[in-house]
C-alpha cells in the first residue's frame, strides 16, 4: 500500500463523506478532480465512457464494430440535431448518480455534474460544437405537474451549472411540455416518438431565429425526446442548429 492510500485510509476514520454509489467513506481533498469528490476510487474506475464503435450522429454504441460511423437508424431516419455528445454511458456508478440527482435535490451535486459533463466531453472531442458556436443552452423541460411533484428539474440545474462554466446563457422557460406522460422506460424508439408527438411547444415562437442551440438532457435513451424537442426548436423556434449534450447515453 502506497503512502497516498495509507493517508486516505486514515483520513476515512475521521471524515464522514461517502461515495454516492457504494457509500464507502471517502476523503475528497487529496484528489484534484471532480469525479473523486463524488466517487470512491473503485467506483470511479468502474465508470463507463463512450468508446470507439459508436454512431457519429446519435452516439449509440455498436455491438460488433470498433469504428465510428452512422447507425442504420440515423441513415433511415436522419435526426434534425447535429450530434449528441454524451459524457458517460449509462450504468453502474453514473446511474446511481443520476438517480440520486433526480430524487434527492442537491445543488452541489448538479453543480459538480455540470462541470464533469463538459470536462469529459471536451477530453474526447476536438471540434468546437460545444463552445464557440453555441448561442443558448436549453434544458429538456418537465411537465409542470411533475415539476411540482419533484420540486426541481435536474436537467435545468445541470444547465445552470454548465452555463456558468462555459459562459453561455441558458433559457429554461420557453421550451415547454404539453402533457404529463408516464415514464418512457421500456418503450421502443418508435413508441416514444409516437407518444411525444405534440408534447413540446414554445411559449414564444421564432425567438431562436438563426441561433445555434445546445439542448441538454440528463440521460438519452432512444433519442425520441431530443428528436421531438429539436423538431420544435428548429421548426417553430427558427434555430439554425441544435447540438445535444447529455450526462449519460443509454446502451
């Protein structure tokens, strides 16, 4: 055991901070990255990141390929968004963090996740779609009934943090939901798209004319939600382009 691990073990005796995934006590100040402020070393190492062999448009991971290219879905049904940038793949410690964020409101957690998101995406992408060409950040909205039940929108909280980090304004009020749909878990992409027809609307149309939008969701599963939101932002809002960013991409 090296000196750093010995110090870490001793400090754990006196400090009561815990990994949000496995609940193991952690002492964060001996590390210099944001992930270590949330996860113990074991869980941090278990986090899944996007790898070679994914769609260059929707970021879906391929099962039998180690090259990046368009998936069959994006070829047959091209999305209106330019690209999806996921920070992580959904599962393991990141899934635990998302669930904690959704059901235990904590501005400190969403603030850290916003910083982690942009840091991870910048590491793996050399293009400047995230910063330099973006005019406005828009989080995926919750229906007002679900917002009232939960008390907050986790995507909006991350968007606020991201806005401070990359100095781009966030609009949390113009894109809205018409209906309070039940959870989409378990539904296919086709089913989700059908259920989401007409769900989004803009309080004020044409306010994004010729703007480049960064659309933010916490987790992208089938892309149905971001496709529907993008359609509204471009067709009714007049946006020039929409790029999607998410904390995690389901696989």
